[in-house]
């Protein structure tokens, strides 16, 4: 008697079951379609994630002090000088360049020397403070040494080159040249620039109290070579760093210097 291969339900046994070509194709199609759909979904999610990350980066505010200042007056080069407090005689100096709508750090922070009596928003002649605020850097670099290769105008100091620091003078707070060996017609604490062979080896003019000039409100505010001590109101750096700054300056970038304490500098 032949043994039936039917299963308990009368269906073909496991070993008798055949695979229908249609069923196999359908299964493969179903599995393959699911894999392709899953891959497409993962790809779409990845693209969306990348797009979201880019959008977040573009929407995020630009980092750094320069991007937090009240105004940079159309400049595309910026020097920030930030002191911890109004009585400090050192400050953190950073160079910035504008890229698109953001400022990016170029160099620094470097330690700079400032006034022997700190910083002040109400500077007056001879008080030993560095004025706070935002100021243009002058179009001419001066120095007792030869031109290091600056892109601004350069004036090598000679005998008879002075800075007029006499509040009673019509030329107060300006560069003046008189004949070598001749006493200048102005007095006060006016400086014989060519004699300051270390501090004024190179310097740029901080255009404080220049347009208009207010008599007695302070003069001769420079960015010059450090002599290792607080200044009489200028900002100073070691020579190598100062030269790097001066070589970086471009007149067409309308360079600006912003000086202040950590608590107030963002207001300028």
C-alpha cells in the first residue's frame, strides 16, 4: 500500500512542496523593492540632515568679539583692544578681517600695553590714559627705521619731525616739521619724534581727537613699538607683532581700531 505524502491537513508534505516560479519572482520583487525603498529613504534622510545642518550653520550668529560690536563703520579690517578693566595697563589685541557678513580672526590675541593710568572715555592732555572708542587708523605709517614694506604711505622720520601737543597751538595734535636744530613754535609736551628710536621705530596714528580737534582733549595717540612698560596713552606691541600688523593694513579696507574694557567695548 502506498504511503500518502499528504500532511495532516491533506496538503502536500514539506518535501513534496514545489516553488512556483511566479511566487519566487513575486517574493524577490517584494524583497528587492523593500531594499530599494529603504535605501532611498535613508538617502533622503541623509540629504535632509545635511541640509538642516547647513541651514543651522548659516542661521547661527558669527562668533567672536568683532561680530558683537555696535558698529564697525564700513571697515573691512579691524583691530580690537580689550582691557579687563578701566585701570588695566595691558589689553588683549586681535586683528580681524570681514568675510561676507562676518568678521573672522586673522591674528591674536596678543598682549598690548596701554596707558599707565588705564583707559578713559574722558581723556585729557597728559592724563596718562588711553582713550576708549572706535577710531580710524591714519593713512601714513611713520618710523625712525626704513619702510618695512607697508601698503600705506610711509614717512621715515628725520631731524625736525615733531608731533604738536600744545593745546594752545593752531596745529595741536598734528604732525609738524620744522628746520633741524630750530626750536619749534609750539610748546607743551610736543615730541621730537625722530629721537624716540625704540618706541617710534614704527608707528601708526590712532585718529583720536582729529576731526574735529578739541583743544586739551589729548594728542599723539599712536600704535607703536613697546618699550616693555605702560604707555602715556598709546597702544604698544612688541616690534615683530607690530610690524606684522602694519604690513597687513590696507588703506582701501578703511582699517578701524576699537579700544575699550570688557564691559563696554561692545557698545562702540
